[in-house]
C-alpha cells in the first residue's frame, strides 16, 4: 500500500515539475523554425523557443507575399501561444495567396505586447526589433507553378519578355 502512494506522489511531482521550467535551460532568448512549409503549401509553420519561460512570451508571425507584409494567423489575432515545452504552431495560410509567401519572420515578444498589425504594408515596423527578445527569418524560393487542365499538368511560364508556346 505504501509503494502505491509513493509511486503516485512521484508521478504528481513530475507533472508539477514540468510547469515553469525553461526550455533549453539558462541562456540568451532564442526562437527558431522547426518546420517551414514549402512554397505553395498550406501546412502550418512550426517553431521552438529556448531560454525563456513559455508562459511569459508569445510569438508574432508575419509573412511577405508579393512584397507586402501580413500578420499571422489573423490581423485580429496576431499572436501565437507557446506550449510548456517551448514549441509553437502557427497557421500562416489563412487567406488570399498566403501559400505564396516568400519571406516568413517570427518575433519572440513579451506576453501583453501588442504587435503592430500588418495588412499589406511594404515594410515591418522597426518597433518589432526593439520589443522582441529574439527573431528568426526565412526566405522560401518559388517552386515551379503548375495548372491541372484537361487531364494534364502544365508548367506555368513567367518572363519579362513575350513567350511563345514552346514545349511544356
């Protein structure tokens, strides 16, 4: 009977010990991408924060589509929560042509901070750099775009000068 009580207390102790711990231990605050969806994908962006208490921070994500910046996941909900283990997930394809974003940036910001909303601005506000504890950015390359039509998959050509039909 005493062994069962002891096992139960150890289990509860482990569960309680996980709360408030700092992923990665002491160090400079850091944020990183653990998965960046490929260009054209509708998958979620995934990341990890290190050296901070997750309950004290949030992640502000922005994407750049056709040279314009947008708040993610939504203009009205510009912050992504961080899980106890420091991981986070953000849906970056919530409208328009988000899957065509060529740049993605994430800022580690203190809880309570209101990041500037972006709905198609040409540059990100400098205040983000000042307010964030850490930042990560990635550039995605455009892949070959295709169109499916009449049972075939066609490559989309792009050029600054006129193109002929040529081979597809």
